[in-house]
């Protein structure tokens, strides 16, 4: 299914829970570990519903973020999953240059870890994220075609906050 750039922005915001690529193993940590976890999600595909994620801090691992409905994402690691609910804080800044078709999006928000499976069973935590998108819209008849997949797309989400592995 092809999304418009506007729908891609919405999907990226949904991914902003701090969310593809292959799945790699995550390192093990002892139960009861508490600390700061950092997530970085990257995508260069403006029409995909998955994003590559790396988590590091309390645990380290690579995951694929699968967008769910209602601002919920699931990070699928080799040894379990993490489910995250997120929401933007304030207004999303976005602009399109009608001459160059350059699209920029900047959004800040919060997230809460709502559960996990496998190695991440019993995980809890919360934090903040920043979503940045830089895209070049496709052109039709010399104008920016916002209803077509972008000619170029870069999305970066960085997030961090305290987590506890039980």
C-alpha cells in the first residue's frame, strides 16, 4: 500500500515511540536492573510500516519496530518484544518548500513502555523522543506531488528514559 507524504508523517509520528532491518540478539542483563535506556530509530523508506531500532543502556539490541494502531508500536528483538505507547507534545513543526519540494518535520513527544515478552517481560519505563524527517517530494507536472511516495526520505527518532527490567 502506498502512503502519501502526509500519511507518512502520521506513520512516522506513530513510529516516534522510538521506532526494516534484520533482527539481532540483545545482550542479557540481570533481573531488577534499572537505568537509562536509549533508542534510535532510522528509516530511508517513506512508505514502510517498519523501522530499524537500536536500544542501548540497560540492555543492548537491534529490533524492528512494527507500527500498531492508536500510537502503539512493538519493537521485536531476537529475544522478546517491547510495546510502547507514545504521544506528541505540543505542535509538530512541518514545512514544504514549493520550489524545491523539500519537506521538513520536527516533533517532540513522550512515550511509556506498556509491556514486554521474553527477555523483556515485566519491563517498565517512560521517556521523551524527538522525530526528524527530511524528505524530497516527488514531482508531477513540475509541482510537488504530496500524494506520491517521496523521491528521498530520511527519518531519525531519538528517545531516552528510565527503564526497569524485572
